[in-house]
């Protein structure tokens, strides 16, 4: 993501769509987490918050795991952009 945030965002969008099409819930959460962090680094609070919220929502009901923790971290970071 170093300085190539637009390219990173594009890659995450493709990966998100792929995870959706394949029904890969944990993969979707991972990609949403990455997309949220990319958006936050680019100063796009709305996208950071929306993707972090979706990541936490898709992980709801799963056992605690790194993807669920990452989704929570992304949500916390996105919320701090709106302060």
C-alpha cells in the first residue's frame, strides 16, 4: 500500500468481488479489512467505515479469529477518522 493507494483500492475491489462470487466469507472479511485500511490511509472515511462495518458483519457468528479481529481493528480505525 505504500503510496499506491489507488492501485491498492482497485486490487481489493477485485478481490472483494471474487470473494463474494465464490461465497468465501472469511476471504471477504480479509479483503474488506484491507480495503478499509487502504481507504483510511487515503483519507476516505466513508469507504473505510462502510467496508469495516461489512467486514465485522460478515464475521458475526464466527469464532474469534484473526479475520474477525482484523475487522474489528479496521472498524475502530475507521470510527476514529470520523471524530
